[in-house]
C-alpha cells in the first residue's frame, strides 16, 4: 500500500484537467500512474516514489457537467526543485482517462516553505517582544526588522514626576537629558537607555531632574534650535550640568538617525566652556554656529572614528573640551588683535579652512606660563627636511637613535604610538607641539620634536629639543 503522507513537503504541484467523458477519481489516478510508468526511469517512477515517501497521495477535486469531467489535482513532493518539475511535466503528458480524451495543465509548482517562513518570522517577533520584557535587547543579535517596532515600548516612567525615561536611568552612573518623550524613544531605538525627558522648554524644571543632576554625571542633549537654548538656560539656573551635546542646526533630537546621535554625543562639550563663551558676550546662536563649525573642522582632520559606538575614544582623538578651548582661543585672538586679519589679507571665511590637528591639554591653560628657555641641542637637517616632506599630509614619523625611521603614522595615532613604541629618538609630524606631547615624549626618553608650530608651552626640558617650521628652534 502506498504511503498516505511524506515526512517533509517541499513543493506542491497544482494542475487542472478536462476529460471528455464521465469518470471517477480512481480512474483519473489510475491513468496517471499507468501512463507515466516507465516514462522517467526507475528513479522517478511515481509508484516507487510514493512507496518511498518521496511524493504524497494524489488529491483530486472533480465535478461533471454535460457528460464531461473537470477538476483540480494536487500532488505534494519532497523531491528537489528540478525533479518535482519533471514529475509535473510528466502529469501533463497524460492524454487519456479510459476511452476519453484528457487534457492536464499544471497551474503552478509552489514552494510550501514560503508560508512556513512567514509563520516563523511572525512567531519570532512575538518571542522577541516577550524577551525584551525581561532582558535588555542586544542590537548585534536582534535584527533591525524585528526590534525597531519593539524598542519604543521600553519607555518607563521615573521619579515622583513620572518623567518618560529609558530602562537604565536608575542604574546608570551617567544620564542624558532630552526635551520630550519622542526624544527618549529615538534614543532607545539607538540602544541608548540612560536617557530621561525634561518636559519641555517653558515649564518648570522637575525636582526629579535636579536630584538626578546632583547624583549623576549629566549630559544635556539639546535640539538645534532656540528651544534647546531655553532648556539649557533653565537647567543651568537650578541644576549642575556636566556636558552639553547639540543636534545639527535646525534639527530636533527626535529626528536624528543613529549615526547623527552617536556623533553628537561624542562631540559633547563641558558646560563650563559654554558658560564661559556666554559670559564673554556671545549669544546662544553664535555659540551653536561656532560649536558645529569647530566640530566639522576637526572631524575632517581626524577622519572617521576608529572605535565602535559605546567605547572610549583613543587618547589621540580631540576631546570635546579640546574643541571648546580652540573655540575660545579663536575668540581671544580676534578680540585682542582685530587688525591681524587685515594685515594677513584674509577674509572671515578663511578661518573656516582646515588647520593642523592640535594635541591640546585643556588643563595647561590653568598653569602659569614660564619664560622660554632655548635648548642647547642643535636641529638636524635630516629631520628638518623630513618635516618639509610631511607638510599638509597630517602624518608623522618616528625615528630611532640611528636616525632611521621606525614608522610613519597618521598624527591622530601619534600619542598612542609614542606610548607603545620603544627606542624613539625623534618625532617629526605635520601638527602642533603641545605641552601634553612634550610631557609624554620626555617621559619616554625622546630627544627631539619637530612640528609645524607650538601652542602655549608652560614647561620645557633641557634634554628635549623643540623645533617648528614657523619659528625654528624654540
């Protein structure tokens, strides 16, 4: 007896038939087996395939009218795609049922696994929702298709004011303040769960927020409009703020993509720097414009970030405090020497041109400047020529005691390389010599640094030569 089922149904053959006489279902099935017997060889004989469970029972739906029989045939198959299509073509070759002429026409060969895939995806979404109610989602393991509609449901209420917040707000040591619930939802979609909504630009700052600011490290993530300025002003009057991050001009936090959110948070600036700019007589709109101008400038200099989101930045990448200090230096220069721009023959737009990356330690501004002391070591022509070769390349070279080059690297990797490479005698790079670099080089036994120019230097060492292409030996 033939098997009535098969283990796995991969394909379903569906065909129509028209018979010019009145016949029964067994007559149709018998004609199919009889007329295909020996047609395709032993491996594709319908009786053997059915005995082995490769094809299932032939199902017939038939009707009759005017002494004619018509209907539909369905045959399940676990064979491969090609073999199944051969069986379908063999069924179309049947041209008689009993004494009556017959026409079989295959409508389709359907892959039944498509329906199973749809069921699997639907069930997977349900399981992921259940999982996210108990554990924190891992964006690397959950596909964007399944998780995008689920993450917004993880918004919780926090504190006596019932403010919308992410699920990590209570456990995290740092928090991100945004304006409203929509901003919180957008940050959650980017896997940032330590965020909380302030509640708008015009209302009173809730006590929940002031308590959080007193207990945790706080970053205020502002919209790129006047409403963001109002929130910052209100918060600064009643709370302690550590950092400020901004959306691009004209955009709101709820509109940002994941990439824009990560970029804005990486470029956060200490609040003290923003406060200092405001006290110097600059309005918030000027601060926003200069903030984004400096951010874009230094991003072009250092190239795309090498560390994945959520990890600490390498020490050679400019920090937000360094960006803010450069902004203040530009303002001081313009206020102190208003005629210098005319003497150089430059226009305001010239200040937007890319400058050399500066390794700047913001703490050095607090130290009292010492009188310059020239070093007794003479510059070497080989290193001076190397400095000329590196001009406008944003690269640096490390030399050993034998004056042979150890390596050539991008200057954003200079600090890290000095810390890791032994036996460096001289550093030659297309950048600015800073106190931070001097201290690091001296502690690792470096004898000379050659750069484009030098920033504010508060301490020098007799055993360390400093040379710039602008001033020569300093």
